[in-house]
C-alpha cells in the first residue's frame, strides 16, 4: 500500500489559517490524494481530494506539490469545530481506504 | 438526504455470545465497507462489498467475523463467540461506485461494541 506520513499533532489559534502537511514520496501515477477528518465520537468525514492540481471546496483547500510527493491541507480560518484528527490517504482504483494515525489538530480559542 | 445509518449505536455483550451489527448505506451506493476502531487505535479495514462481486474479506481478523449484504443494500456484520479484544467502534461506509480513485466514502456514526 502507498503510505503517507503526517505529524502526530498540531495546534492552531482560532480564526487563524492552518496548514496540515502530508508526505507521500512513493505515490504512484494513479493515486489520488484524499483527506478525511474524524471529529470526537464521530465517524470519519470526507474533506477533499485531488490528483495533480490544487483544489478548493467549501471546507478546505488542497495544495499538491508539483512532484506530487507531498501535499498540504489548508483550513483558511480554523474554528473550534475543526478540532479533529485529519487523515491523508492515497487511493487508486478498487481499494478501501487505508487510514494511518493522522494529525490531531487542536484549536485554541 | 439520509446518510449512512447503523444500529445499534451501542451494544454490550458477554464474552462468548454472538452479535449482529447492521448498516444501512446511502440509497444508490453500490460499494459498502466495514471498518473498526479500537480505543486509541486507528481505523482498520475489515470487509468491502462492490455490487454483485465477491466481497473483499482480506481485513477480517478471524473466521469468527463474517458479513452479508442482502439485495445490494443493507449489510450485517456478525461476530461469533465474541472476545474482549473485539471491543471497538465498528464503522460502516458507503460510496457511489468504489472502483475509482475519486470515489468518496460516507461514514455512519458507528456501533460501539463492548464485550464484558
């Protein structure tokens, strides 16, 4: 399985931007980069995904390095409700999601 | 619209008993997944159904675990002769097609299983 590396934890102040990094140096050409998050006591929730180009949606932005060996999830203004574990996952074709340990984001009021 | 639902939300059972956990996927989703999350652990894939294809059972931890998906919709995960190490949150997810790298999975709230 293609693997990703994320920091164990990060901290942000409320209403500040947050940049969550992910390294995936062994990514293959068919791998999409997906981000999910898991709020306390809830199931995971899809955030965003991309292949090569940067992506924006209502929740976040995804910046993908030109060589695709790393990516960054950007929360433009962190709120207390964004405190969660964020998972960066590579997915191609007919495979289930392989979750690593993710990054636990704490947001300080 | 309705999301993925799971029942029961909590289940407490005694060691050695059998349990059944139910998942109702989003209508029209052809792919269905079961995962579990033990206390303080990551999410672990268990089994995957895609349309009428044979399920991918590669994540099931032992032959005490089995799952069915009837009529391409509702799924039941059965754990026979439960052990204390089976205590975990069991999560179900569904997706539109499953076979694409772009496919997005939608998760239910989970069933918290406690084996005494």
